[in-house]
C-alpha cells in the first residue's frame, strides 16, 4: 500500500553505516533523505531544485546583458573603443580553459558513475586548477594592467609600451612593471584614463567590470564546491549509487561556462 | 508492494552494470563528452576567426560590413555552443524534461526583460527633450567636467603637453595585435558612419556630438605618426582622404 520505505529498508537519512561489519564504501551506504520516497526522487528533486536556482542565476546575468545591450545601442563609439581595449587572445585562452574544465567536470561525473574513483578525483583537481588559471589570467593580464597600469614583466602586451615604462615604479624586483598612461581604465567616477576618445568610456568599464567580476566570483564559488567534492570523494562519499553533490557542482560549473560563452564574444569580439 | 519499493530503495547496492538506466542516471560516455568538447573548441575558433576575417575583409577591400553581421554571427555561434553545453554537459537531453522547461521559461523571461527595457529606447525624448540626449558620466552630464575630461586634464597638468602627447602616441597606437589584432581603423565605428546618441531616427537629439558622417573616411595605421590634436569630444572624426 504505502510507497514509503519500510523499516526493513533501513533508517532513512544520512549515512547508516553504524555497523562495523559494513565494509561497503560510504556512497553505497548512503540512504536518501527521509522525506523522499526513494533515492531516484531525491536525485531528481535535487536537480530540479538546482535548475530553478540556475534560472535565477541566469536572470542575475540578464541584468548585465541588458545593460550591455542598451548602452551599446546608445553609445556605440564607447563600445567599439572598449572592445578594442580588450585583447581577444586573452579572452580566447580563458574561453578554452573554461571549456576544457567543463569537459573534465562532466568526465569526473562519468568516472563516479562508473566507480573510477582515482580518475574522478584527478578530474576534479584538473577542473579546480583550470578555474584557478582562468582567475589568474583574468587578474594578471586584464584587471591589473587596465586598472592600475602595472604589468607582469612576462606579459607579451608589455612589449608594445616599453617607451612608457617607468623603471623607478617597478615592484617585486622588476616582476611588475609600471606603464605610464595605460592604467586608469576603471568604472564610473574611479575612471582615470587620460586618452579616452568617447566620454562614455566609464560606462563601458562599469559594464565590463560588473559582468566579469560577478562571473569571476561564480568561478570562485564553483571552485569551492569542487574542492568540497574532491575532499569528500577522498573519503568515498561518491560512487555509482550516489553522486548528487558532484552532479549539482557540475551544473553550477557549466553555468559559469555558459555565461562566459556569451560574455566572451560580447566583450572581446563584437566591435 | 514493499518489495517493489525496495528495488528502488537499495540504490547503492546495485552492481556497477545496471545503474545507468534503472534510475534515470544516464551515463554519458566519454566519447560523447570528448566530441562535444571538440565541437565547442571548434566553434570558439570559428567565432574568433569570423571576427578576424571581418576585420581583414574590411581592411583589404576597404569596405564597410554592416554591424549586425558581426553581432548576429557571434551570437548565433554562442547560442549553438550554449545549446551543446546544456544538452550534453548539463545533460538536459537525457533529463526529466521539466528542467528544460524551466530553462526555456527563464530564457523567455530574459527576452521579456530585454524587450521591455528597450521599448522606450527611441522615444525617450517624447516628453522631456533632454532624455533623448547622451548622458556623459560625471560633472553636470553634458560633457563639462566629465570623468573623461577630468582625467585628461589631470594628466595634461601633471605631464605637460609635450609629455602627454609622447605618452599618448605610445598608448594609442597599440592596436596592432592588441584589441582585435587589426589597426586603428579596425572597428566599424571608425570605419563606417559613426552613430552618436541613440541609434535610429533620433539624429536630431544628438546634440554637440554629432558630426558629418561623410567625413569618416578610411584612415589607417599611419595616422599615429601625425600629431593628434583633435578635441576629445569628437571621437572618431578624422579628415577623409588618408588614402
């Protein structure tokens, strides 16, 4: 009659592996939450809930895209000048990094589904470091020079501005070089760049920074989720029967990828 | 009854063989994932290549491609990539369709958001004429004491006119290989008719920033050698006939 689990199916909720004799891995001992009929419902409900959350995330970024579209229609010169100030090569590198990390994330889930534990953890590590690479490239080759005029000495773009380097302002033993007149590309009233052709450049930089910083903060959150998944995977929490958290983390990570798939051409390619 | 439930309940105790189908946990094989990654990388190169190709075509044939080619091309490719990621990496293709419906509904909401916000874009000056004008950030909003002007003046005072021009000549002709990989003229704003203010029929409300579109001829990478004395409020206005 009842479709709810009976006593014989074990006490629902959490890990039930109290008995020392139970040598099964943690994922095999996992019991679904007591408010679910079965683990299938739990998995589906978790995913459905997370898709609802993702829809709110999409709407959050829709605000940025809306600002982009309207200001672009109003100030096309500022948008052309702005996208010219961004290096498409840096954007392409970051796009490839994120796409590959999306693949490794999906592959990690496949490995958990087929109980390839070690490879699954390795994929999570690769995904994590791909996210870190994205952030470092973003910060080191884009935010830092554009905001302040300080370049890493190994930045290829630096070679174009050698005439403007101020050696006295170099930091960290020459690792960071200062280029006079390059920085100050900042949003709103922080704007401090003397050579803007369009007077609306502060608006472009405001849209650029809001879009990419909100996106980068999502990368950070995704990396934290991946780190947690890796940590728990080491203890055997995830396997063919139970990997909901990894699946959810994967969905979040792919959303980060999706947003970048649109941000990249809008900011870097369309002129 | 409870036996049939148990077959669902003992989720974890299956062998590694049959969990793929019995619980809706679809296993997407690595070969599929790899193919999708390959397609995504291909489309990334394509979208970058198309943008570069447009710049090259415009430079080489000295023609103006309409801006929508650029936008529509990039957005179509981005949408294809987006669908690939959602269908395979996010497994919408194999999932309960309700998740797809959620996403489609969200996209509808985004479209509504965009449409309703842009509805009055061309008619903002119907009631108050100044709503149709450009807003320039900073100062009184009309260009005096704007953030851009203040920054320019600050560094002119700091460096002096000569050093200002010297620094500018290094910074501003950086477009070779930077930005779009093209040179100064490689954007539609400088090559084509420059639109100021609201696009569309509102050319009357452009105000002080309008200028004759006919003067926006082609100019090329040579012009960084010339002293640049143009006022900053006329962004891309350069004399025609560099060629």
